[in-house]
């Protein structure tokens, strides 16, 4: 095949790759919109937080919520806007992995296989579709930063340092564990002469300046809201005795499971990748990705031992191990990937993609058959109709549950929804609302939960005991007979009390 013919063939292959990739995520958006207009937990949290454009919200950085807020402005508060952001970020993630793989592997077929391999990592291919927000954004930031770093090896221009600063800023504003990825990347670069040329130059100041501009307002907010920022430290499980052993075992086990079934399928189709490195090209990029994997596990081990972490969660590994497929295919010579193996591997990926579609559908439509109802089965439209029949058409929604608050805000978009503990009550415009709907899950508590009771008393001087509780029972979506019950308390809110929250 001549050079021009080969180039044309590779371009066509790349076009087909992006068409398939784009089609995959467009179908996910359509499926999500068709299946249910209820939001999952993380999605509902974004519906709740996306009511405002603030410097900070919760223990998580605010960038995802900013993006979601603008999509709500453009498309309205609906499931489409929620799914569009998530799938758009996933499309960009896979695209950046592909471009990074092209830089590292120097072979488009290998890059395509490495990219589609992400679908064989359930924590990314499945969980990111099921209910992920900030983690989805941070994986995009990590993949984009890896790609841009590889580009800097070839061209250390000011423009490329600006782009690097932008991607690093996105990562910082996406999720706190991006710092670990950045640390691993920094250590890996320091271990190479080519990498040190990227880091130890005055041009890096440009990247730092972009980061400072992008993250400045958030760090100012963090300084004044440390109680919120560090409220998630309980997520790290600590052991008093043998924490080093428990943490190490958890790290090894979770890393192994994270890459399952990817490693098993690679072993079947490309067994030579688990033997001696058969790639004759010892170039910088291939050595870089191998050393990145080494520093990655060393850094994780240090974190586990230093902070006495006894339980490693799968999603913590996403912005780190997304590059594992690139490392695996760096061990294979492009000439060793025959046309038959290439098609076989893509066939397996296609089956995995169809399995994700089927699983996503069955967990909602077949919930009654599998005896497991998910949050997408909640009948929020029917419950919202009950609230309207009770006289609540607009007002303040207060719940102890972000899931309820976010979903009901979608049903009453002209109102406002708040939850205790995050000071959102100070954002309620004084005197705007004359009624309050206090909502909680009656299946968990028939009486008003203690935190809601104390919140009403301390914030609005309202005694919940003075008001009756209404219960609204409806079958789950796609249920035979199973039902869910909502508890609601309707409270008139005089202007003098409505002003109280904003005065605090």
C-alpha cells in the first residue's frame, strides 16, 4: 500500500471511530430521556445545586455544577440537560484518551483499541453512565492533561502551556483526587530528561497563571467554608490495628477488580501483552506510560499507608487507571495486531456496549422482575401532581434528602429547593415565597426526621408538631404492585418568617 493510500485508510478509520463513538453516546442520551424523567442521586444533587451560580457549594469543587447550570439555562431543567453534560464529557474523555494514545502508541489501530478498552472497565463504562458527576469530569480532565503533556514533548509553545494550565485548572475544579493524578504525572515527568524540559522552564509560569485565574474564586471560598470543604473526610475508613495491611490488600484487590474483565479479555485476544514486551520501539512515549503506571501504584500505596486508609473505593481509581489500556497496548507491536484480532477485539467491545444498554434498560424497566427498584423508578410526576392538588403550586421546598429536593425542584422550577446543613436558606429571596412543602421519605420515617424538625425550628421558628402530615403513595414506575410513599407537610410562611433565613 502506498503512503497516500495508507494515510487515506487511516483517516477513514479515524472518521469511523468518531462516528461510532459519537453514536454510542447519542444513543445513551436518547435512552436516558426515554426511560425515565426521574433523576438519580448525583443527578438530583446537580439539579439542587444548579439553582444558583456560586463560588462553591459542597465538599466537591463547583465546576461540574457551573456547567450544569448553564445547560439548564440553555435547555431548561430536564433530564436531557443532565444527560447531555454527562455524555458530552464522556465523549470528550474517550476522545482525549484516543489522542493521547495516538501520541504514545504512534499507531491509530492500537489507539482505537486502547480507547474502546475503557468500555471493558465497568467502573467507567457502566458506573459513569449509571450515576456519576464530578468523577466523570475529573477523568476527562486527567485524560486531557495526559494528552496535552504528550503534545508538549513535541512542541513547548506558549499556547500549549496555556492549554495545559486550562486542563489542570479543570481538574482542580472537578474533584480533589485530581491532585493525586497531577502528582503522579509530575513525578513521571521528573524521571525523564524530556519531562524535566517541560517542567523546569519559565514557560510553566504561564500554566500556573492560567490555573490561578481559573481556580482563584474557589480557593477564596474554601478559606471561608472549611467546615463544608472537609465534611467528607469521614469517607476515609481508618483502622487502628494493621491498617497498613488492610489498606494494601484493599488497594491490590480494588485495582485488580477495577481492571476486570479488561485484563482477562486482553489475555485471551492478545496473550503476548502479558509476556515480555514485544514492542521493538523503546521511544520516550512508551517508556513514559510504563513509568507512569509504576509511580501510580507507588503513590497510591504511600497515600494508603500515610493516611491509614483501610478501604479503597473503585471510583477513586478512575482518574488514574483510565490510562491502563494505553499501557497494555504499548507493550504490543502494531504489527502483532492482525486484522482478525483487531476485528475480534472490537466485536467484544461491541458486545460490552450492548450489554451496558441492556443493563441500563433492564434495571429500570425490569425492576419488578429483579426485585430491585432504583431511583429512576420513583414516580415523581404523580407525586408532584398530588402536591398541586393539595394546593402547593409554587413555593419553598425543604427536604432532608438531596435526591428528593433535586427531583421536586424539576417539577416546581419556579420555586426553590433547599436542604439543611449547606446554608442554602440564605439564598432565598426575602418574602418571595408564602408557602413551604417539607418532604421526606415516609418509607423510612412516618414522622418528620429530627434534622428537618430542628432546621424548621431554628431557621424559621416553626414547630412541625403544629402541622399535619400528608402521605402520598404511588406505585414505582414499571412496577406490578410495589409502591413508594412520600410524606409532606404544608406550612404557610408569613413574610416576617420568610425574611428570617436571609437575615442569618
